[in-house]
C-alpha cells in the first residue's frame, strides 16, 4: 500500500477511535469496537496500530492541539498582554456538553494511569498550556501591565488547573456552570492574580 493510502487509513482509524471514545468512553475501549466502527477487520487495526495505546495517543494529540498549539497561535497575533491573557482564557473554556474535542480530552484523562506514555503526554500538555500563560504574565509584568500576586509560573499553572476543573463541569452539563460562568470565574481569578481588571474587558476575536 502506498504511503498516501496508509495515511488515509490511519486517519480513518483515528476517526473511528474518536467516535468510540465519545460513544462508549475510554475505559474498556477495545480493538474490535474501533474495527467495527471503521468497517474493517480487527486485524486491519492491529496492522496499523499493533498497540492500541498508539492509536489513542494519535487521537489525543489531535484534540490537544486546540488548547496548546492553536490557542498559542491565536494569542500571539495580539500585541497587548492583557488582550492576550483575556483571549487565552476565552479559548481555554469548552463551549458546552457538545464540545467533542474537550470531551475527548477528559475521556483520555481516564487512561493516564494505564500507560507511562499517556502520563508523559498529559504532563507535557499541561506544561505547554501553563507556559503560554506564564510567558504572557511575565511579559505583562515587565511592561507594567500586571502586578503579579505570585510568581508567573504558579499563576499560570493555577489558571490551567482551574480551566481543567471548570471545563469538566461545562462538558458534563453542570446546571450552574456553563461556558460563560466558567469564563467569568477564570476572569475573576486572573484579576485577583494580576491586579488588572479583566472583568470589564471582553475577549478579543481570534484572528481568522
């Protein structure tokens, strides 16, 4: 099979794995479930992914791009540090229970203890998000925009941890914490941590 065909088959399997994760959850996901969703024999799945973890890692990497690479790219277009931080907060909140990329990430979190590879990937993902906040905070403090209540690294990590906890409530449909409320909580936290009043600032529109 040609390389292009192999890439297409891997995309097909990744799409099938996404659907199985969303429909059945990550715990107990099986090769035959993914094969059935893709309309292939289980042997075909194992041909491309002898280790199921590798397929699930590919699926998780794609979902993580939204909150790591794509968010960082959108933020870097802006020149104002307060606007960068405000947009980063806005883009870090799931849109609701139907936000499939966010749901995938929470499902995959359940696999972290089952494989060292998932643990490494999850830690790296957290660090990349925290580093985005940390870089904005340090630059803003250097320019006099922020008066930080704690080291930038600690604030950045706290914002990501708060995002994760609030985002889960948004995704599961908590009756009192929708996307807007989660964002308000993060904005209030950022205001207290930076000395900059984000409560009166709307999130900038991402470029493109």
